[in-house]
C-alpha cells in the first residue's frame, strides 16, 4: 500500500511547478506524479491526503548545526570576542558537571518547519539511535580537535564516529588528524565538514600567528609550540593540504581573499552559510553572492543555539531574502534544499520531487501562487508550520488532512 498526496500545486524543484497533479509514494520512493483521479483509480487501497490551497515541496536541508549545544540557549553571552565566547562554551562543556545533550525539542521543531535532513557536528555522547528514530534524516559528524596530535591512531579515530568527521577548524585540528579524518571519510565514501575562514583571528593565525588563538589552545592543553604561520589563508592552507574536495562542507567562509575563489572552485566543495549566526557575531556582509557567481553551490545551516534562537531553516532563508534582495528566489531555494545534499552525494535522490526520487517532502498551507517565485515567496513569508512532513515516505509531522 502506498500514499497519495493531493495539493493545489507541486513545486517539484526550484524552477518547476506542476498543476493538476498528485504525488504517490510507496516504500519510501516517489512512485508516480499524475492526475489525482488517475492515481485514485489505479491505487484504490492507498492512504490519501487532500490539502486545499497548499503546495507540496521538497524537504529542507540543514547543512550545519550543533544539536549537542542546545543547552547553550540564553546561557552564553557574546562580548565581542569569538575566542572568549568559544572558551565559555568549553568551560561548561568540559567542566565538572557537563550538561546532557537534549536534541529532541529542536528535532521536533525542524520537522514541523519542513527540515527533513540535518548534518550535525558532535563531540559529546549523543543519542544517535533515538535521534534517527524520530524519522529525521540525520548525519552525525564527529568533531575533531587535537591541534597538538601529530601521530594520530587511524583505527582509534575511526572508532570515534557513528558516521563521519568534522575537522573543527584549521586552528584547532592538527594537519595529521585532519588528513586522517579526510582519508577515512574518502575511504568510506562519506562527507567531511569543517569551520573555515570563520573569523579574522583564524586568518591571522594561519598566515603568521595570533595571541588570542594561542591562548585558546593553551587553555585546552593543545598548544603546539612548534607551530609556524603558513603564509596562506585558511582556504589555501586546507586546499594544499588535500583536505578540500567535492565531499566537503566548508562552514561559514565569512571572509575571503581573491585567490581563495580559485581554491574553492577547484575543490568543488559546498560552502555553508549560517545567516542568523553570522548576524549574531556582527560579521560584515557575507560573500554568498561572490561564491554563487563563481559557480559554487552554497547551502544554508543554522549553527547552534549558542549563536541562534532557533534551528528553523525558514528563518535562515528569510534573513537571506531580506539581506540579499537581488538573489533569485530559485537560487535561494536551492540553498535551502538540494545544495546541502551534494557532499552526501544524495542530490540525485533527494532535494527534488519526481518519479524514482526518495519521498522527503513537506506540504505548506495557504499557497495561492502559480509560478516558482510566487510559491517560494509565499512559503518563506507564510506559515511557520507544515501541514505534513514526510521523510523516506514516513509521515513525521501531521497537522490536518481533509
């Protein structure tokens, strides 16, 4: 038995609207998009959802978050120093009474707001099986530090993760640990994520030195007294190391220099922009449009509740729409859906709706538009909750069906 969903329109991808059609899926896969009457006659025993004045869309992808930091909400104050902010998190996270991660309120909220896939950095023990039992498509990347570790044990590192790795940053992860993670991820056919060119102190440290970052490393007993500046930007440093490729999430990329574009494009990586976190730290205008003009497929993420007040991808997209009013809505929608799936190599199976694709989708209410731009605009400006969200053909959130 399958499921048939009828809505007023189907936005199958950022540039294609289907009118007068319904969608059927079975065993987690979209079986057929056809007229509703045709599907009802052919599949009389199917479960049927009919939604008036609604649109059926692909699910959203949160390409970067830290669910383990949910406890930070309202507790960590930013005094203008990113280093102080990061150390304040560490002081609690690794203190005598570390908090227990509680990702479930955020996961429930993500499913209600149309997010079906999440790429998560973690370093604390996480209830991964329970997270996956919620139905969300969850990819846990074990965050790696150890700036002073130059002889990593590959077998021991491999056992640390439930899926793949997140090299925390160029200033907190040694070359040897980073490359070990890259090699394992490539061998397994899985992505790797890293915070890159997030702040000016980082850029200065990789080029020559930076007292604030040296202080941070010493506080974490990870200072490498033999470190010498590389005379390169973080992007070039990681590129020439061999860390960046098409299965890499480069998170933030708040700052760039002219030659960085060459290395970013050459690697084929996916930049991840976290708009609300970017605003929280007061960074200058993000170079997302520069990256897009260069052909990079930028994805969106939320970062954590240490620098955000929610993990709602709608709010991230709304801020982009406000901050970059000239960005085509189709391009923004790709940032919200398919682009974040590329390092997972799932962009051919998810992120759009057509026969044979996996049934990760959401139904949005009160949509009267007929063109892709009208529908995207109304979704982003409209309700904060879907009528239905499904992941792998399983209903994970349902408000009402008629």
